[in-house]
């Protein structure tokens, strides 16, 4: 069984970790009986069923949150014909709302294509204009920043990608890769630059002599350390970690997770941690958001989400976590069919085409977000009659 506990002796050597063999939380058995491109044409205004979405009041800054996201939408145009006319939109992110506390980690999970990466990139304003919604970073709307302000803010908001090889220039020595943006942003005096670089590399488990080597001379885990060092060198406050360990050997994954946690402790970093690996997400995250077809269907504290998943989709997703105890019988909840296209999402609740609990209203009316217990939000008609927090 994987053990991410840094206190565990031998962990920093090669832990006997296998992601697929990670033991899911025992409590999951209790729930096992359920089933850049930028839009060039303005996307259509959609009728919203969500009162919150209809609200046009400005988003008020709450200093406990480094990031406040409200009803974020990012559509990609679908072009057709010789004139490349826009014939539709891929609604990759279709109304995502959450707040992220400073110094914490939010895990973002969901099936492939549900919009996790697009959400991360849209928050960082890396995919052109947003289609709608608000993104406040330290109280400032990211999409209202001027070019210069955005350039400055880039040091505070970083991203680490899944594939450490393709995100590193093969022709640059590692020292230059890590230090390039440090120089560009004039973050340290010239005389202190080399020491600064050595220090960052040391924190990320790299040796000073690695500076003169090229990415292809490193293993996958070391290359991800280089990516982390490059992000950290800019002294960021917030890092989007997009599947940062998925491409790595299972024995290396835990080392990188530990490194991210160490750096978070040392520098007070805030992470948005995107991953398919629910066990890793459970370990590293303080809060978890579950995405389906461009929306967060459930969101809350990690413990609440894992111990008491409420949304039928979350229950199905979590029922797939393997439990390596042959005496424990897991009942897998199988979602019918495949995930619909985000270019043509189903009417009403987007999950209704695959949900075993689907009711008539689910086919026509989109459910609204409800806070069932403090900080635990769910978007599902099953909870229409449940008294929400504050009601
Ligand atoms: N630049 C783009 N242009 C058009 N469509 C895009 C673009 N980027 C993403 N999409 C589409 O948006 C949807 C969401 O993609 P996204 O990469 O955000 O999903 P994901 O949840 O990160 O998936 P994965 O787990 O496979 O990484 C997909 O249907 C994808 O094809
Ligand atoms: S709203 Fe209806 S279809 Fe959607 S998840 Fe809930 S029960 Fe299933
Ligand atoms: Mg992705």
C-alpha cells in the first residue's frame, strides 16, 4: 500500500507504492450500493436555471480566499466550412463556482474531457478570453488586469503540467530553464542570482551541477522536479498542478507528492491539484471538487466528500477506487453509456443520461447548487427537499 506519510521511515527511499493498488478509504464500501483558441464570435447567451448565475452583483473579495471563482465559463468555437464559420461551441467549462483558501489544496477530479485542464487554464488566463463569470485572484479580477499587470501576476500564479518532458525546452540547459523567468522578471539582484538558483534547486532535490545538463539527461521524476523548481523560482502564491504525477513511475509519484507538500509548508503555497488518482487527491487535498461535463457537481472538504459523497456521479466515481482487501466486497456503481459531448450537452441535469436515480424533472430542469452541510455543496434534484445551510 502506498504511504505518503513523510514520517514513515523509508518513505523517501522508494516506497512500495502502486497507485492502482492504493487502498481506498474503508468508508467507501458504505456507499457502494448505488448505482488556444479564443472565441472569435460571442457565444450565445444561455438561459440559466441557477439564481446565483443570474446574479450580476459584483463578486465581493473575501481575504481568506486567494481565489474566488464564480460561474466561470470557457467555450471553444467549432468552426466549419471554407469561411470557418462558427457552427457551435464546445462548452468545456460551463459555470464553475468555488472558493479556495490561502495555503490549502483543492483537488479537482472527474472523467477525461470533463474540463479540468480548461478550468485551470482559464483561471490563469492562459486560454484567451473567458466566456463568462468571475475569477478573483487576491481580490482582483484576473481578466481585468492590464497586460503589464498580468505579466507581473504571472509570477504569483504558476502551472505544472502532466508531461515534464514536453514542457521543457530540449535545447536549454536546466539552469537556464529554471532561471529564465527569474531574470525576465528581475526577481533577484544579478550578484545573488546563482545562489538563488542553487537554493531553489536544492529545495527541489536537484544538485547545482545539474544546471549545465539538458532535460533529456534526466529521469521523468527529475524532470518534474525541474518543472517544479522553474515554477517555484518565481516565488508563486498559487500553483495549478495539472496531473503532475500521472506520467511518472508509481515509485516516483510519492516523492513528487511529498516535495509538493514540503514546498507548500515552507512557502505557504496554494494548489489546485488536478488528478485522476482519487487516492492521491484524498491524500493531498483539503477540499475536493468533482467535475462533470464542464460543471462542479459536488464540492466540499475532502473528508466530507470521501466519507459522505452525495451526488450520484461522485458515488459512482468513488466506487471505482480499489480496495486491496479480498475480504471486503466492493459494489461498483457503473455509469451507463459514455460521457456526452460538451458541444451538445444534455438538457436539464447533464448527468441524467447516465444516472440511475434520474427522475422526470432531471431531464428538463438543471439542478441548482445547494449547501447541504457547511461547506459541502451538491448540484442534484435528489436534495431539493433537503434544508440547505442558512435556509
Ligand atoms: N483549445 C481547445 N479547443 C477546442 N476544444 C478544446 C480545447 N481545449 C479543450 N477542449 C475540449 O474541452 C473539453 C474539456 O477538455 P479538458 O482538456 O479541459 O478536459 P480534462 O478534464 O482536462 O481531460 P483529461 O482528464 O483528459 O486531461 C474536451 O472536450 C476538449 O476536447
Ligand atoms: S439531478 Fe437527477 S439526473 Fe442529475 S444527478 Fe441528480 S438524480 Fe441524477
Ligand atoms: Mg486535462
